[in-house]
């Protein structure tokens, strides 16, 4: 049995064919070059461009003729508005949209203001906050009657529906959601002047219908949960580390756990995924590379990539001691975007490029490990194995060793490069058996 997995990412759109006996059989990834200009703090994409690109990928894969179903996933938190016929009335306001961090008054941002009013912790980029800002500032497009995530919109189109529905994983990503009752917080939503009818209905039936193609289209799941499924092959007794532009640590729990250092997100078909996210993550390493590149340019006038030299320095200096202590909060945190990174414990002996590289990598691991400790302190169970995903870990064996030492577990690299698309296909496979 084969299923198709489709992942609508922020910068790429990926499709894979997953066979239950042999795993990923085929994959194709294209650029999601759908960004459109807006205000300086806006991050907008054109949903019609995304639809055409996704449709083209699915058409190509559906030529195989032996697909049993399609699962979808995509970038969470962001929203687009729809009219009564299911047509977009707005661009996609992505998860990177910054209106929530704009000042509401002298003492608070729109995000902190809405959090204080509702009692929900809600960050900039979350759909409910984006909608709240738009309502308050008269920015909801005319003829809009609902909003949804981009992958819920595509699933609606593929299945031939006119109204969007969502599952718990995506509903929670929008904010103002009660995870234990699996519903949006109607009292909080209406209490701040928003119309609950704009929020997508929660769907209990995972199959949305066949629509454009002769196979079932399944309800999309959040990309974070899908990536966990795709990286672990469905195994839940796993500590997952992802190191891309950002960084994430994720663990499954059958029981509901709250941790100050991690978000508790619904998991498909029950249970919870606790997720700790560093905003910089792998970008910390890229920032150091840029520092070295700019230094070389200042001295020689040449613009030369430093990545190969950095890897050579790591190879030559492994192992190394007395590294500086580095906090990699260069972009702050979701909870406090004003926090900043720092480098300390510098001496006349360890103020060298090699020491800084090792210090940055250790800082990347330490930031995620502090979140993991919060999970354990809150009652979470230690997993039996650790899986790594993302190019930051795939391309850097020294970084993998640092994570293994920090977390005291051997790291297995995920077999799938397109983890989220793979997870969507695995989810569809489970439900079409």
C-alpha cells in the first residue's frame, strides 16, 4: 500500500511516496517562492501560487495510479482568510508575521496584551493573535467569513469542500485553544471582541473525501507532529532533536504534562508532544560563519565561505577543552524576544576561532538540553533513544557528538530527509488500512 505525503513549508513544498513495506520510494521538493511584499513587519505569501505548485506536484505523483491516499501537513500558526465559497480573500499571514510584536502601548506588545486579557500564552505569528490584531485595526478583508492554515486550505481544495476544517494539532497552533477539551476557548475569543465563527471547525473524521483525485484525502496534521512521526517512523519512545535554521527538542507523552520550558501540543490520534524550540538553533553556527567571513573580507577584501575551514578546524582540534560559555539566544525566545545571547568565561588562552566554534555548538546543545530538563522535572519519562534530523546535524558529526555527550544518549540520524511529508504519509497510511 502506497500513500502520498505533502508538506507545505515556508520556503519549500515537498511531496513523497511512502510504501508501508519499503518506506520512502520517491520524493520531490520545489521552492515555495510565493512571498509577496507587505509592511516591514509582515511576512506574507500568495495562497494561489502555493496551490498551483502543490497541485502540480500531486498531479505528477498521481500518475503512478496506485496511490491509496494522501496526507498533508504544513507550516503551522499562520492563517489566510476565506469567503463563503472557500476562496482566499487575503494572503497567507505566515508564522513569521511580526504584527504580534508591535507595541500595543508603552508597556506591552499585542502578544502580551492578548495573553493578559485571555490567560492564554500566545506568541506573534499565531493565527488567533494575527486575527485579533486585524480585527482591532480594521484589516480583516471584505467578504471574509473564516480563516484557516495553508494546509487546511489545500486539503479543502483537494477534497472538493467549500469550508475549512482542522484537527487538534493545527487548532492548538492558532492559539486560544483548550487542549484538554479539544476546542477553541469560546469565552476568551468572544470576550476580546472576536467572532468564534471565523475559527475553523474541529473535525473528528480524518477522511475528508476524494475530491479531485481517485484516492482519499486525509485531514492535515501539524508539521511539527508530522516531522516527529516521519523522523521516528512512528516510534514514540524517542527524544527527537532537529537542527535546521532553528532548533527543536520534542518528546511524546501519553499523559498531559505542563512544562515552563516546552509547549504541550496535541498529538495525532491521542497523547501529547512536548516541544522546546530555540529561535536561533542552527543559525547560531551560521552567524559565527558570517563573523569569520566578514573578518576575512575586512583583512583581505575577499568574500570567502568559512564553512569548510570551520569544519577543518573542528577536525584538527577534536577534542578541545576550556571552551567559552555561549548563550545562543541571539534572537531571544518565543516567550521573551528581547533576550540576547552572550559569550563569557573568555581567557587569553581560549579566545581563539576553534574555541568559539566549539563554544557555539555546545551552546546550541545546552539551550535545548535545558528544555529537556524541564520536561523531566515536570514528570516526563526518559526516552530510550535519540534521533537527529536537519542539516545542522546531518552535515556536522562534531555537533552530533556534542549532543550525544550533553543528552547522554547515542544519536541515530533520521532516515528520511523530508520528515514532515513522510509523517503525513504515515498518518494517511494508518487511517486507510
